[in-house]
C-alpha cells in the first residue's frame, strides 16, 4: 500500500475525494497535511473524477481506472453495414490514435445528432462533449463565426486495432457494405452540385480525403460497375485530395449505392441535397 512521508495511505485521500466528493483542502485539513501534498499525491496517482458521469475505482495489477465507460469492443471486428458507415465517418471527420489507443470523432454542432447516433450504434456510455461556437475577429473589422463542436472520444485498444485493420483491408470490403462506407465518407466531407455552363449542364459529387483511401474507393467503384468515370485531383495542400464523379448517370448510380439501403443511418441534409439535384431520378 503506498504511503507518503507522514505515513498516510493513498487510499485515505482517494476515498474521500472520489466517493465522498470532498475537496482537496478538506481532505488536507482532516489528515493534517498541506493541500499541495494532497493535490500532488492525487495527480501522481492519476486520480481524477467527473461530476457528470460518476466515478469508480478499480485496482488490477497496480492499474487504476477511475472513469469507466462501456463500449461494444467487437463493433469493428468485421465488416457490417453499421461498422462500414461509422468507419466512413471516422475516416473523414475522425481520427484513430493507435499510440494513445483512442478513437475521436468531432462534428459541427448542426450534425451533433450523428455523433449521438454513432455512440448508440457503438453501445457506448462515453460522454459527448459540446463546445459552443464563437465569433473570431480579424483585422480590418472582419469576423468569422466558428461553429460549435460535438466531440466523442472512445478509449479502447481493441476498437482502435480492429478499425485500423478494416481500413487497411478496404480492398476486401463486401459490396453490401461498400455503399455504407462511401456514404459515411461523403456525409463527413463530401458535396454535390449541378454545374451550369453555356452549352452544357452537368452534375458532380466530390469527396475529400487522403489519396490512398480515395484511390482505393475509386477502384472499388469501378470494379463493381457503380461508375464508369471518375478522377482524383489534388486540393490545397499535399495531403488533401478530391475524388470527383462528374456525369449525371454515374452520380445517379453513386447516389443509389449510398442511399437505397441506408435504413436510418444517414445525414438528412446531405441526402436531401442530392435528391434536390435529381441525382436519384437521372437515368
């Protein structure tokens, strides 16, 4: 049992702090030590608490976990329509951190419902943090409103490894899951519009991302006869690329692949935008 220089067990600080929600100053006064001593001991032992989610202390081979959240550890074990859609969102607007063993998904406040939907699919109790928007002012009286953010962080080594393995084996994705994955990518960082020129009117669907990922997706779409044409071009800096589909028939086929079997897992504003552009009705 860990002791400090005055012979006080660490548990005599942990239990009042975690279970009774006592302040560091109250614990210090009770034990007859300085508040800085209590603060230092708790910080060194990585003792934290959360007023919103509750807290618990476990001891297992010397490791302590004070915040315990549940999650379906097998969610990314294999390709399913749900795991493909969620992985598409993570690939476009999220991050898989294998070093720190966590998956992060951050969306703008207007799409916060998607974050809650994904947490529900993962059967997760991890908290969703909401960061309010703010007005950023620039010189010469210019200003820009930065939208608020809804962020979900899931700490799970198993989920990180399985999600990374699925992305690395994207070439083996079943056709039934391909549309769900592409839909996640498109809803996370894609756009659709009509192009009007003097002697020509066309359609386009674009998806932004890393070159290797988009290149694999384009190959899969061609191999499965979803589209006939398409291209990848560099956008902005070196690591950002655009997958583009530029004719009405291909756009219609891509729309049908993404949304015909979407069920309840889609972003309404993106689907409605494509429907308004009549991609679904182009034959």
